[in-house]
C-alpha cells in the first residue's frame, strides 16, 4: 500500500514538473510549479518532516510563486488567452484531478503522522529543527539572513528605473 | 531509495527545461525545480539517518532559493526593459559571432 501511494505521488510530481517545462504559457507553467511545491510538501509530510513541509508551503508556494505570478502580471506574459476549443475540457479535468490528488495526498500522508499506534522514526518538529538551526547551523542561519537582506536591497536597486534622478 | 530516483528525475526535467526553453521566466522556474529536487534528497536522507540536520539544511536551501528568485526576477525585469522581449536569445551581446 505504501509503495502504491508513493508511486502515485511520484507520478503526479513528475507529471507536474513536466507541465512546468512544457507549458505553452508562463502562467500555466507557474501554476504547475505551485502544484509541484504542494506535492512536495505532501511528500515531506509523509517523510516525517512537518516543519519542512510547512516552510515549503509558506515560503515556496506562498511567497516565491506569488513573486513569479506578479512578474507574469507585470510583464503581461500570461499569453494563451484563447485556448482552442478542444483544450478547455481537458484543462478542467486536469485541474480537478490535481485538486483531488492534493486532497488524497494530504489525507494519506497525514494519516501516517496522526496514527496513535506508530511513533515516527524520529521527531522533527519545530523544536528539534530550531535547536539544530540555532546550534550547529548558527553561522549558516545568520549568513542566510544577511544574504536575504542583501538580496532585498539588490532587488530594489535592480528594479529602479533610473539610479540618478 | 526511491525518493532519490524521483528527485533525480525532477532535477533532470528541470535541467532540460533550463537548457531547452527560450523564455527567461521558465528558465527561472526550472532552476526552482532543481532546487526543490535537492531539497527532497536532503529530507529523504534526513529521515533515513534519523538526523535533523537534513531538515535544517533544507530550510536554509529554501531561504537561499527564495533570495535567489527575488534577485533573478529583478534581473528579469531589467532585462525585459532593455530588450523588450523575454527571450533568452535576445541577450547575445557577449556572443562570439564566428
């Protein structure tokens, strides 16, 4: 049963990542990538990684992909406003299938975590990861925050139209 | 382990997309795909060895990927303004026309 669940989730993940690369318009590619992030979060839940799964949804699907969609909107790269007549039902089925697979994936992965009989192989909640981040990875943690500050400043500077008024 | 094979497949798809697609935005998205594949490997091995360091590393990789995508999108905006197209082939100023 575990192998079937994993095979199904792996198949969905590979299909979605193919969708990112093959899609005709940038917006469909971004939507496929959001689906990839969610599917990866489901896999992380199944891998006893609740903290990483939450961060995946919050950071990747919630912030990075929003940036991508904003840029698509700004540069008007949505494209493909009129889908050919035969394509729309297929996309509707694909969307419904994606939603159903997300629900089924969350249900099957979360059941492994919540079942009272089995204890997970190791505990990887916020407490343990926090201890690792502020213990062994303290330098990397602080350097990453410095990197984030630098990237924010850099992105603002790169986005200015003219540096001198 | 099957997760590593899955991550390898995802990485290969992302690399193929980064090399074959001519759109800058899809290039950036393929890079995100590759980073996600690396994250999957980290988390899978963290569970195999019962080590939380894999999760911490994965979190830091996530933060780095977010920073890199922000800067990459700013560069994309600047490049789009410069050449009025989002095609990678438009930026060939350093190309050697042999």
